[in-house]
C-alpha cells in the first residue's frame, strides 16, 4: 500500500475483507486488493488469516458474527468451507468448492472464481483454447474450477490426471458432471500411469499444472517425471506464482513451450471477487503494473 500510513487508510468505518488459508503469508492478494481499494477510494482493507481445517468452522462463525463483508478462501479450505455457508453459486455447486464468500447481512454465499481467472489468463496470453485439447494435473478446488470452466468455455478435449488420494473420487464426480452437461470429451487417469501421461501430453495443446508442486515447501517438486513429457509449442501454465518461476516452468522454457505462471489467474480471479464485494470493477491495468 505504498508509503501511506495505516492511520490514513483505516477508520471506524473501514470494512474488512480477508483471506483464510494455510500457509498464506506469501500471498500477493493483500497488495492487489488494498492497492485497488486505494486507487478507487474505497474504505476497505484486506488482510490474511492463517486458518486450516481444524479452526475453519469457528473462523467462519466469527467472520459472520463480526459482519465481515467477505473473504477469499485458499488451500486447504476450499472444499471444507462449503458445509459452513448458506448458499453456493451454481459453479461452486458443480465444483464442490469455494474461493470467495460474500456476507450479505449474515447470509454467506460462496462461489469460485478460479476457473474464470485461469481462462481469462490464457486469453490475456494470446492462447486460443476453444476447440483445443487441454491436460490438467490436479483435482483440488482450484483445479476442478479450471476443469469445469474449460469444458464450459469450449475446450474440445480435457484430460485430468491426479494421484489416487482423497481428491480422486471428487475428480471422478467432476468427469461425470462434465460428460452430462457439456460436449467436451473428458477423461481421468492416475498420475502414476506415466505412459498414459506422456501419451496425453504429447497430443495436448495446453497443459495446466494446478497442484501445489513448485510452491513452498515443494519448491523443487514437479508433477511430471522429466521434461521429455513436454513438447515445443505446448502452452504450459503453472498456477503457482510464488516463486515466479517454478522448476516446471524452467523445464518448459528449455523445451520451447509458451509458459507462464499463476499471476494472471490470481489477478483475474481476484478481480471477479472484488466486484462481488464492492460492486466496482478492479482497475486491472493499474494492478498489473504493480504485480507483474
């Protein structure tokens, strides 16, 4: 928030917006939203709270009681929080997760803006995804939102890979819903099936890594075995943005892929949430100059 003293920004009328996740101190969301509030002269402040599933219920009850206007939700709370809200948007109902909550006089409505943020980020990078084949690794809240939005927005074929963990069953349900509700060809495979992973990536136009690989404490971890799984011309988007360049992105650059991180997705999902809370359009060009 520049060099403006906190006493010049926060008053007895200031409304609170928050972010609940763990870990979260690396987040750039406070910078993004607070700079946007300042630019538009809005009396809000955005802060981070380190909250995991063990204290999530109490946190939601407290935020509701304090009449906090809204908040973002990130790992590991995106799926768990849905049970504590009053309403879910149609897209959150399909995804089964939430990254944005709006508090309207004690009524909590959850939605998820990660999918629209990711697709807008692709568009901003000049990527035409309609009619193309996309492979996504991940089946958590953000990954599922991306998968759902991609299918709704016209991706021809969508291949999902995930380890056989608690999210794999969720991914099976996602595939079922997308096959019922869209014309997209959707398939799900075990990430341990390296032969299938290589085959699918070889025939893909776009690869999105929507896992936490590359992010602290997994800085040196990559979801794919090695860079031979990538090919020149493949669009590679890593949803991680801290660090700015992950090991996957380094591999992709060496192979000749069009590669970029999750900053654009963070910006556009944030812009969608910003409008829900304030009714105003985020000044995205101004925020880009600060973040990028």
